[in-house]
């Protein structure tokens, strides 16, 4: 499958922008793990896909580098109040749903890979980890960019995508890692 076809599919699915990069060009920075440890999202230790359960920064980096390519996906949302958690949660769900719909179509065409989310995995609320049970959807489980310690601004710049989080603009980023 060509890069152009994947990008076209992403745009048709609802993404604002999409680009394909080599995974070797993704910059990782272990200092981003501290954002997870701050636990502002409430998922640290409470989600199979979040630290510390998801693995060390090096484990996460290697999950990505086992694949050659990444389809970088962006949506841009107008958010009038960055303190409005329900609005932000809704656009994160929309972004996730676009990604899953796209991934299903890519898999139907034989392109199998790994999703890296714009936010924590929210397939189950609460996550099964809270009951001490395994993930209910291990094939669809995904971790966020911060858990992978990805330098998202650098990635956005490489892809020619807007990374401005101000003036009511909320860009969200995710990736589909594949070979």
C-alpha cells in the first residue's frame, strides 16, 4: 500500500492531516514519562496501557522501532475552554474512533500494525486492571504518545503539522505503526 493511499484514507476518515515517516526518525525523550507520573489524567497505575504497567520507556521505544514506518495522524478541534473536560474527552473519543475505523480499513487491505493513541486507552471504563484482571481487548489496547516518550512537537514539525495548543485550537496526534 502506498503512502499516498494511506494518507488519502486517513483524510477521508476525518483526520485533518496525515503523513508517513520512518520510525527511525521519531525522537524519543524519557523525560516525557514524567507527564505520566504526574497523573493529571488519573490513569497512572490504573490502566493496562499506561505506566508503569505498559513498560519502561525503553520497552515502549522498542515496540515502535520493531516496525519500519509510522502513519502520523492529526485532528484539529476548536475548544473554547481548555478546562472543559467533557468537551476535551469527547474530541479525544472522536479522534480515537477515527483511528480505529481507519485501522480496520488498513487491516482489510493487509496493513497490520500498532496504534499509538492521542490519549490513554479508554476502551473500558474503568480499565480491567482496577479489578486485577487482564485486558479485555488486548488486540485493540493502545498507549498514548507520552507513555512511549515520543517528542510529539518534533514529530509534528517533521510532518508539517500544526502543534499550537492555544487560542481555542486543540490538535491531537496519534500514529499507526506498521511495516
